[in-house]
C-alpha cells in the first residue's frame, strides 16, 4: 500500500494540502465544494481505489438508467471510472482503480480531473432526470488548490 500512499501524498502537495494522507484504515477523503466527495482506498496489491457517491436510483428514470449503463461501455470518459451501485443499497457511485506503482502524478491528476468532472456530470444528470452523454465541464483545475477540504 506504500505506492498508493505516496501517490496520495504527492497529490496533496500538488494541490496545497500537505497533510493529505491515508488514515489508519487505509482511506483518505477529499471534498470539493461540499458536493463532490472522493474516498481513496489503498489495498494490499498497491492499487489506489476511488469511490464517489453520485446519487440514488430513485431519483432517476429509465432513460437515466440506460445512460448510466451505456457510459460504462467506454470508461475513459471518466478517467477510467465506472458507474456502479453500492451493494445492498440504491446508491450510485463512480468508482476507479489505478495501479499506484505504474501511475505517475501527472497521469493520475489528468485522470482524476476527468473523474471529478464525470461525477459532477452524473450528479447533474440524475438531479435533472435528463441524462446526457457528455462528461461535464472542465471547471476543476488541479494546478491550483481546489475549493475543498481534507476530511
């Protein structure tokens, strides 16, 4: 899990959150604008896993379900993320996994930015009930400290 922890620490330094690190359970949470919450989880194979809550199935309609599933067909639109359902619930999440040993900081930042923009796009789609196939805006900038908090 050391490579995953190093990647998180490098990200923290890059965005001005030097204290960004895993807790004792191997997790780290980062929030943007209090609406997008990212939970990073390291594992024993040195993968860095990422989960972000998007919405609930009961907020969507049949068209939204089809769009969510179709977005899994080409996951690169979400920085390698996949739309998933939390086990034993109706919660929809976007999830991703990176091999922390083989992922450098610049590649990770680029994929992470696409992932966060995808979370934002999916949230808007579910709230509006009018899903689109776009990946959202690119308003987040990982070259400057984001409006967020380390939790």
